[in-house]
């Protein structure tokens, strides 16, 4: 009997504490919802993620700047610089070998071909192999460039969605009074452990 009284008293106490925290949380400003049109772009009301994506598409790195992820700019331009250098390198070799192949068709000999690389080839078959190889590598780096560009845009989109995600103390484990079924009685006072995962000030998942 004493245990039941103690449990009930503890439940009332915890309930009052939980209620005070709830009231305090309701009075605190609610974070902006990233799915709402709270930004302006070219005179149009847009969501924050959409604005970040448009900026990232127009200028790589602009979405990261908009999201205030300044430390990502070296990664963005480092990746673009790497694939850009590879694309330029293999495109130059491909053009050299394509020009050399056309010159061979016109009757030029290998040592007289334009370009320092293609003129050192020993056979015409080697020129054809080099032409095919550098075309493939050029096309591969075109694909790499598209992947890097897409990752940059996707990163800006994800950061914009997570910008307003609630990471406040309201995500902590909460103790709440509850009524539990008992074998000897209908219900008995008890304590419930509750974890609320919230986004943009609204509960999403309760564990």
C-alpha cells in the first residue's frame, strides 16, 4: 500500500515537471519549417531547399555558401578542379591523336605528325589505339564531372533540409507518469520512458 502511495506521489511530481517543460517548450520560438516557402528567389517565394538547389546549379559552391557551410568550399572546388584537370588532359590528348589520325589519312608519315605524343608512335595501329583509349578516358571524366556536380547539388539540398532540424534539449529522454496493468489490480501507477524525435518543432517519432 505504501508502495502504491509512493508511486502515485512520484507520478504526480513527474507529471508536474513534464507539464512545466511542455509549457516552456510551447513558449519558445518554433524553428522554421524547411518545407514551407520562407525564402525569396528572383521575386518568387520558394522553400529553403529549393533555393539552395537553384543556387548550387547556377554556381557550384553557392548552395554551400547559402547554407553557411563555408568549410566545404575547398572540398567543392578541389573536387571540381581534379575532374576538370583530368577532363582537360585527356581531351587534349584525344584531339592530338584525332588530328594525327586525319594527317595519316592524308599521307603524312608518323614522325611528321602534329603533336609531340602522337609523332612518337611506332605504328599506325598504335595511333588508332591511343585515339580510342583517350576518347574513352575523356568520356569517363565527363561522367566523373557530372557525378561531382550532382553530389555538390545534393549536399546543398541535404544541408538546407537539416538547417532547421530541431536538435534542442527537447529531444532528451523524458520520464512521464502512466498507468500500468497489474496482475492483482486493474492498473497501478508507474513511470513511462518516452523519446520524441522532432523536426521543425513537430513530433515525428515516439519510442
